[in-house]
């Protein structure tokens, strides 16, 4: 470049001057009669040597300043100074250009890091970072929301989320997935853990993603159930419609010809009428289940929690199941609004209260039902209905939300299935938990 040529020419010139000065000084040294001239020649040598040294040192200073700026991360330094000649203008411009490129690369890297950081922080899946010593860090917003009750950085500090989750967190290996259960808002939720490893600062870190899949599993299960109910009810209706019609016609004909004189005709009439009633009952039963295959439409809007709960108490008091039952309603003063479909939630909770009253009345001389409504973190709400009845047998706890399943003689098996549909449509969860009064307790979180 121009700097190299100009610098080489100037260095060659000053070196030549220095060499000539040294030669003259050496020649004069042999002439003792010329001391003044010899002294002058020595001065010329010193001047020429100083010029060469200044020229070389000037380049070294600029390069040293450039390297020092790099070592200290100071990319704001400037090297361009016009009018210095000997190609130093070009050197300054070149060093400034290098600084600009480094600044641009640093800015691009910082922008990429900010994007990656925002991407991780905004990811909907909770991410945990675990170092080689087992210390756990909450790596994004989803993790901080989900594990807000974890007080510490060790696996044992995550005990509020269940022993099974703590065990799975310690055992999940890189490249694998593990299905586990964890306690979220007091409800047992199924979740998947997946792990990978990354290197950071010379150490290997384990990154574990935690994804709650209970809602998706529930939705898939209900979809399968509704499809099954739709197929079964369609086939049953097609088969039973002519049976019901013929049974009703036969019963009418038997009534016309039965004058009471023939006992056999009377028995036949009784059998046909029983068949007709039973066929009609089956048709009603199937028609009831057809409503289960049509998911309700949810219209969510905020409504006053206390006013809604007070309405529930009045509606329950007007039902036959409320007779002789003591109702305890505990509505948190910290809860102002509930975001949901008030009508559907009223239908669900009122049905749970009636079920609780029936269970309590059949098992206690002083039946009690408790309704509690309280806020949870992140704007969620807990609604619980408990009773002092006999509770639900442990072997039936997983079946009570299935369609067609009921433990009551006159039950249809629709109520709890419908309740779970409504809760899932509210992006919530419903579960049977240990009862506050010793019996069953159904807890809803929305």
C-alpha cells in the first residue's frame, strides 16, 4: 500500500544519511587536525540516528496503541490524523477501518445475543440450567412463572412440586425425554422433561425443558370420548328407533284387545308395555349422552367473584339437595374478578355442590358442604367444593370423570364429564383431592 512505499523510501533515505554521517565521522576521526569538523560530524550521526529511531518508534507507538485498545476492548479509539506524511495518514485510516469493522462485528454479535436471549426468555416452555455441581437456574420467564415457589438452587428446593418431579429432574439424561407428574397450583399435572448439554465457560451445563402436557392429554382424551359417544349414540338411536316405535304400537294394540277375560293376554300386554317403557327410557338415556358429544361454547369475560358466589349459595339453597345441609361459603376478600363464562361455571359448581350434599346427607346426621373461592398466582383462581360424606374410593378416583361412569343409582354419568369439558375449555384443571371435611373435595383451577 502507499504507506509501505512511503515509509520504506523515508526509512531508506534516513538510513543512507545515517550511514554517510557515520562514514564521514570515521574518516574525520583519522584526521586529528580537524576536531571541530569531527564534532560536527558526530552531531550529524546523532541527528540521523535520532531520525531513524523516531520514524521506527512512531510506527510502533501507533501499533502499540491499536493493540492496547483491542486488549482493553476500547473500540472507540481513532488513529486518523491528517498531515503527518510518510504514509502515516494511510496507516491511521487503515487502523480506523479495522476499528470500524470490529465495532460493526461487536454490534452484530451483541444484536444476535440479544435476539437469542429474548428468544430463550420468551419461549413458552420452562427452561432450567443445571451446572456441574447440580445448581439450578431458572433460565426464562416461563420457568420463573412455573417455579415461583422454588426457594433455592438445589433439586431438593423444588420439593413443593412433588417428589416424583424432583427425582425425574435429577435422572433425566441428555438426549432423552421423561414423563413425570408434578404439583402445579396444588393439582397433580403430567409433564415431560427433555435434556441436552451445552458448554459454557469451559464447563458442561445440562439444559432441561419442562412442559406441562396435562391439558393436551385431557383434551385428546375428551376428543376420543366424544367421538366414541357420537358413534355409539348414532348406532344405538338407529337401532332403537324402530324398536321403540313398534313397542309403543304393540302396547297400544294390546291395550285395545285386553278386556281382562284372558289372563295370558293380560300378561302379554304387561310385557309389551314394560318393553315399550324400557325402550323409551333407553332412547332418553341415549339422547342425554348426545349432548355430551357437542362441546359447549365458552364466552369468557370478567365477573364479580363475590356476587357470583353469593348467587351460587342462593341457587343451592333452592334445591332439594340443600335441605338439612349446612353450607359454609368462604370467599377470599383478595379476589375481585374471575375471568370465565359465569353461566357455565355456575352450572358446573352448582352440580358439584348438589352432588356433595347428596353424598354428605347419606353419610352424616349433620351433613356439611363447603364452597371456597380464592386467588392463586398469575391471576388464576381456585374453586373447591368439599363435603363430609364417605368420599370416593381410591380405585374409582381415575374413573369418575369418564362419560357413562356413575356411582349413584339414578346417576347418568354426565355431570363430571361435562364439568371437565367446561374446565378444560377455560384452560384449567379439575381434580379430586383430599377432602377438607373428611369426604370428597373437587378442586377447579382456572
